[in-house]
C-alpha cells in the first residue's frame, strides 16, 4: 500500500512541475528575448579596400588561394611613316644636268667634230644626218637640221669652234621648240581639284612616275590625292600608296581586279571633299595592242568627267625604247587627248632625240623628264638645259 502512495506522490509532483512550466511559457504579456546582434566591425582603410588579394589568405573555410588578374598583352605600337618634305620643282633639271650630259655628250661631241672639219662635203653631211637619226631625232627633223646647217655654213665661210657650237645649239633648240607651253595644269578650280590622268604601257615606269609627280607637286606646296586605278597589276596600289605615305598624300584604292573607272571616280570625289589641289590617277598599263584595254582607258576618262574636268593627260614613255615608243604614243593619242609627255630614263640613253620626234609626231610638249632612280629625279623639262647638256659647254 505504501508503495502505491509513493508512486502517486511522484506522479502528482511531476504533473505540478509540468503545469508550472506551461504557465510560465504561455503566460499573457510574455516577451521573447531580444536577438543578439553581431559586434560591429571597424571599416577597412581605403588602401586595404583597393589592395587586390594575392597569395594565400585565411578564411572560414580554411586557406583560400586568390590568383592575380591576367596581364593584358601590350598592343603593338603603330609607327606612322615619317612625312618627307620634297624639294621644289624649280631648278631641278639644272641640278640634274650632269646626269643628262653623261648620256647625251656623245651625240654633241660627234656633231661638233663633224662640223668642225675643214671641208664639209656630202659625205660629212651624210654622217651628220646618220648621227642624228641614230639619236632618234626622226627623219623629218634631221633633214630640217642638216639643211639649215648647210645653208648657215655656206654663209659663214670660215668657222670657228664657237661659231659651230652656236649654229648647232640654235638648230637643236628650234627643233625642241622652247615656245611650247610646258606648264602643268594643276591649279584647282574653286572648290574642285585639278585632275591629272597618267597613262602608258607597262614597263615605262608609269606608277613610279605618278608617285614622283606627287612629290614634285607636294614640294611646290600642293595638297595631293592619289588614285590607284591600275587594279590589274599586282601590288600596283601598294606601290602607289607607299609613294603617297612618304609625302602625306592619301591614296584611294579598290579591290584587285576591280573596276578602274570606279576607283578613279572615288579618288576625284575624295579630292573634292578633302579640298585637295590635285588628284593624280594612275591607270592600267597593259599592252597597247589590246583594244579592250584602250576602250577601258577611254571609259576611265569619261567617268571622271562626270565629276570633274581632266586637266592633264600625261603619257609616260621610256626614252630607251626610242622609235618603238612612237607607236605607243600614237595609239594612246587616239583614245585620250594627251596634253603632255613624261619621258623616263632620259639619263640612261644616248637617244635623247626622241624629245624632238615625239613632240613633232603628237604635237604636244615633253613636260617632265626622269633623270635617275632617286625619288626626286623627276624634273620639269627645260629645253635650253637639255640642248646645252647635248653640246656641252
């Protein structure tokens, strides 16, 4: 019996304890304990914020490895080509006269030796004529020179070396014709740039002459735009662009094998937009026997004329080809209205008489001559300097 009473007492005590706990937990107005806030953390200094974490740093999860940001490779420096300032065109041929004299002096010496003989018979005059023809003076100009010299010699009677030299100089100068207008028409027309079209067959130095002409004009204070309309010859546009970059002239080019007329039109358009003084267009120089290419050259000229006037058409001839260049000149003259001749490699041939024959054949003047391989060896043609280089001092 006592055992049951003990159990009942224990049960009652447990029940009272449980009821007291429930009362405390759910009593009215009871409040839960406020949340515990984490302690404030002092802000990091600015230099600590900005400093990138490198190496191994300790964190909650243990050691953490932070890699440095990848280093950006340095971009290659593009060095712009140095822009050159070419010398002005004035006096160029005088400075290059010695080169011309080296190639032409044999002709002058031969003529002076023949004309200085005591007796000038028909045989001597035949030699004079032969010497002039070999120099590519041409048959008709040679006959005119010989006839005038024979007449003057008869009038003089006796001849001193000075008189012979003066006679020869006079006759050569007459045939070279110093009265021809050799002005390069490169002045802009108000807001429109002047346009120079450069034509000629492959191998005459046409693209090189175009680049050298740009130097001549830049040296004279002109702003130039180049048009690489020779789209058929590999690297022609690259070559012309290199010439332009050296003097600060922009080059307009198109895709290889593209439409030359389109390139020429774009070049003229850019020249007008950029307020350039001159646009020089280099054209394809295929063999003159291909009629289709001659038609294409005519098309280039017509397309340019939709935007501007073609002020100059320069035909580039190689002086070393002599009379073979005459056929080229005739064919090009039939397609475009040639206004002047640029005669290259004049310092490398004794056949300087082509100056006389090509002018007589085409009725247009030699305006430019190439007297070397240097960048500034293209010079405006001076008839008196040319003749004096032939006969010497």
